[in-house]
């Protein structure tokens, strides 16, 4: 049987499928990081927010295979005012969400959604498109790199307790002064 994949802009009748995919995506990420709330808990509010962002300055694309909802991607234009960045880095396309439903994974549908979204955002006049992934979501990171994305910035996180003390598995945590080795090219004072 030949499979036919169609990628098209989302329409109002896709709303229930988009909601179902948001639940899937959120629950998938929740297994990878404790900060993610249950998908059903956030789906309605998140869908409304996401559609609003896309309507203002972006798009939602839906992938259908043989007439069945296979996944979606959402992206829009972001404008920052980072004084240390170039103009083309401050105005960029952001792919906020991408999800391929479980029964359709392993067919490079994510790559096709990423390609279509990148082209759409490029037509809107940006020179850069960015996407984020949880650090331990190796399948997402592999898909993004396969589609030509490269790491840009890494965001690190460290939990602290309510008293402000750092939580750490390091046996010497809290007993060590910062050194210039903590941040290459910076003094110990700059590292703090």
C-alpha cells in the first residue's frame, strides 16, 4: 500500500487532533522531566495560547497520512533585543512544538514537518529558525539534527531548596570556592 503524506496549514476542524497531540507531547516530555504537568491538565489553555501565537505571526502545520492525522508543528517569528547578538539573530523563527503521533513515528514525518515549517518561516523573512528540546530527549534531538539543525545555546538547570541552598550530588558541594577554571576565559569573580 502506498502511503500519501500531506502537510498543510491547520484548519478549525483540526482542533481536537491538535489537542490530542498536545496531550501526547506533554505526557511524552513529562516522562523525561518532572517539571512537565500532565498533558490533559494543560492542553486546552496551551492550545489556545499556541494558536494565538501562530495566528499573530506564524503558522500551524498538520501532517496527514492517508487522511489520518499524523502530527503537527507550530512556529512563529520571535523578536529579541539582545544587544550582544546580530540583527538576524534577534529576529528569528521559533518552532515551538512538533509532535508525530505514536503510530506514525519512524517515517521521517518530523523531518518533513521541520522542512515545511522552516520554509514557511523563511518566506516570512527570517534568516534563522530555532527549536528546543529537553536535553534527555534524544529522539527529538536526533530528528532536529537530521533535519539540519545544529546546537546553538545550551541551557543548564540546577535545583535549589527553598532556603536557597544548592542541591547537588557532588560530595564537595558548598565547600568549594569558585576558580577561574569554572568558566573558561573568566576570572573567579566573573564566574560568580
